[in-house]
């Protein structure tokens, strides 16, 4: 797989000053496909590299920065609306992933693009939260009885909500993983350790270790590979920043053990170090809880490498389609036991067939 020059620039942004126009043509296409062009554009500006770049490239980077700025402003505005809507609800409401990065000004926020807002609330308050959001104009996208049952009985979130006027999408979670998942974890410790946001009363973000674990869990358990490399870049940015905290690495491993998320953390650390040269101490990976067995590691590396490359046509090897299909099956297998999974996949296949006809 040839993922350069994108990987070279992600590993060392200063490398973009050495690229010729042919390299830039490839980089712009790769970064755009991966959802990372705005991040590269912001890094170029932050590091003062713009003056050294070809004139033909500068308008692309300016446009990408403008898009990222507008999206971040929109997310902040929408988060305030959510905070106002949930102001009278007992219990914490945590922003997750992209919204958390943007509101708290965390390292992954630089040039980060967003498709929705994710929040985590206690399961006991789920009915109150949903009621308040419905009154404020948020309504479920999934109206089919099967979809409602699928989300409410088995999943870790409500059906996605869309605002009737603004069209923005909100995902309301009550756990990190589905109720039927093979890995069992609980949101209680994450909610208890949340950090309140001073300028958004009622909203919080997870502790730093929990931000890392949720991102790792989302990518290496759920497996939405269309944004896989972008999510890995998020993890890289957090690990580099949080590693400056005393005892961060031991705390991360202990938290992974407590939340039963050692396996996705292992995969995240391994891929970050191999793909982005994240400076992770070797003993941290070697002592990560729930590590896969030695025979599994090379196989999973091949599969995850294909998943991370799947959004980039120039990076794809011969077996990418097969590998991403295996990852698709794996993601569903981890999410639901076979006696639920097979009827679910059959239902989805029949639905797609009906929609085509």
C-alpha cells in the first residue's frame, strides 16, 4: 500500500514544504478522501508553513480552513442549544468525540470536521433526556418499528435524532458499547469522572483517559472505517498531548482494565505507533490488558491496515475489499450474538432489496 505523501505529512507536518506539485495533487486527494485536509491546512497555518507552499495549493488550504472554522462554530452553537435543552435534567450529560474536542479545545479539534454531535447520559435519565429533546424539536430518524426495537432493546444509544428546523444530527448514548456486545463495559465510572465545562453549565466531557478509550473503542470495536484514519489521527493527537501528564500511561492501562477495554486500546496503540509514529513506550503496549494472542496479532494488523487504507484509493492493496468485508462481519459479530445477528442481517438485506425495487 502506498499511503505517501499523506502519512509523511501526518507524521511530520513540516514535510509538506518539500513536496512538488505532483505530490501536492496526490496529497490533496488523499487528505480530502480521509477527511483530513482541513487538519493539514490548519497545521500549515499554525506552523507558519504557508509562505513556503506553492501558490496553486494555497486556495485549497484556505478553503479547507474556512470549512473547519465554520463547522467548529456550528458545533459550539449547537452544543449550547443542547445544554439549554437539558438544563433541568438531573445527572450529567457528556459530550463525546468531535464535539468534546471542539468545545474543550483539545488537540484533535484542530481542523476536525463533524457530521453529528454525540452525548452520553445515565441510562436512568434516558427517558427524561429524550422527552426534553423531543419538545425542543429533535425527532428520531428511524421510525420503523424494527429499528426502534433494535436501538432501544439491544443498542447503547437511542435512534439518531434530527432537529426538525436545523437538520443537525444528535446521537444520545447511555453506554459505550451495545447491551449485547461481547465486551461488557459500564458508563457509570465514565460519568462519575467527567470534567464539567465552565462555559456550558450542565455539559461535561470525559476524563482524558476515557476520551482515549472511547475513541479506541469506537474505531476498533464498532469499525466505521470510512473515517478510520481520521479517528486514528484523533487518537495520535490525544496521546501525544496527554502523555505530558504525570502517570498518564499507567492510568490509561489501569482505566482500560477497569472498563474492560484493554483489547481495543491495544489495537489503537499498535496502529498509532505503526501508522503515525506516535511515541508510545514499548512497555505500555507490551503490558496492555487483554492483549490478543501472538497468532492473532499479525492477522489483525493486516485487517486493520486494510481498514485504515480503505478510504484512500491510492493506498489500497489487492485484498482491501475482502479485508474490509471481514472487518464488517467482525464488527457485527462483536456487537451481537449469532442468534440476534443473523436475523438482523437478513432483515437488513431484505429491506435493501425492497428499497431497490
